[in-house]
């Protein structure tokens, strides 16, 4: 006697299982689905024959078509390098001013320089080149050594106070804590702060101006506008590398911090330095 159960409504046998009074019909798979299933099996076998697939002891089958994804990537990289080659050659042969004057080259240099900046420069200057305390903002128009493209290139190439490069930018503010009195340091700190409108002790401004005239004008100038030949900053623009205000300025006068920037010329090469210079000059503060 058969245990097969036939559904009364559809007349189709069930699988014989029942869950909470629910039975599953034992309908055959659709023919199109069965055909598709067998086609995929045949296709998969053909794929493993045509392409690298089966692992061997020390390698794998190469496939009848000889395809290699590594070769494909290698060919794409070669094609990309070839496409960039004419631009790289042009950048190498031109000055940064000539590059900036050529729209196509300038666009390429900005893109390449931006990529190089993200790898080499963001650690100090920030992802947006905004800088931080002790590291200058490259978006503004305040440049210690000049903001022309050639001057930026020079700074990147040889660095600042980088002992291993004989052509490095070099400036060193004396530690006035060993030269003038604590009162004079407080006075000149107040005077310098007053140049950008930050005064807490107005009575110290006048004697501070005298201390400044006797000790600081040689580098910063009579008008305190600085000297780019010496790397002496403008003290009137309210842009400060190590903090603003009378106390911060007095601290810098007493025992100045002397930052160091690496010389990138030997590491990156002249072409990449040019691209960086064009990129930085394009950020908005270039002269």
C-alpha cells in the first residue's frame, strides 16, 4: 500500500512531510530552470578549461586562452604611464612658471602634486594644507621665504634648517632670554602684539617699541613687515606660527622655537618637486 499523499485541490503529490498542517507540493522543476542549470555546469567546465583555474602543486593550470589578470594590470599600468609620459617630460623640461602658464600642464601638475602632497606633506601641514601650531598654513598669503612658484620650489627642494642640505633655507632667531631682561621681553612682546591689535597692557607698548627698535629691526624691519630674504616673518598680519598674544610672543622672544622642514629634492626628484610647487601655489595664497 502506497503512503503517497495527493493534494485534493491540485491533484499533485506532496513530499510526504507536514509542518503544522502544511504540506509541500512535489511539483517538478520548470524545464527552463533545469536547462539553465545544466548550461551553467557546461559553462563552468568550459571556463576552467579556457582560463587559469585548477591549482597544481607549485602553480595552476594556465588555461587554453593564456589569460593572466596580472598581465592585464601590468598592461594597464604601462598604458597609463605612457599616457602620462608626455606630460611628465614637459614638466621636467619647463620651469614652474611655464608650467603654470600652460593650462594642460598646470592641470596635470596640480593633480600630480596634490597626490604627492597627500603622501609626503599632510603629516605636518594637514590634509587641507591648513597647518597647525608650529606648521604653517599653506592656503594663506603669509610666506616666510616668498610665495612665488619658484620660491616655493626652492623651499621644497632644500628644506628649512635641514642640516643635511648645504643649500637649505636658514634663519635663526636669537634667544633673547640671554640678551635682554625679563621686563624688556615682556615689553617687546606687548609691543609686537599691539601691531595686530592685541593689547592687554597698554603701558608696555611704548617701552616695547624702544626695545624692538634696538634689537629686532635688523631682521623684521622698521615697520615690522619682515624680510623674506632672511625668512623673518611679518609681525603685523595677525598670523602666528607658535601662538598669538603677549605671553606667547614673549615666550618665543625668550626661547624661540626653530622648526625644521626636510629637503625633498633628493628624495622626490626635481619633476615631482615642481608638481608640488605648482599645487601649493594653486591653493590660493601663492604670489
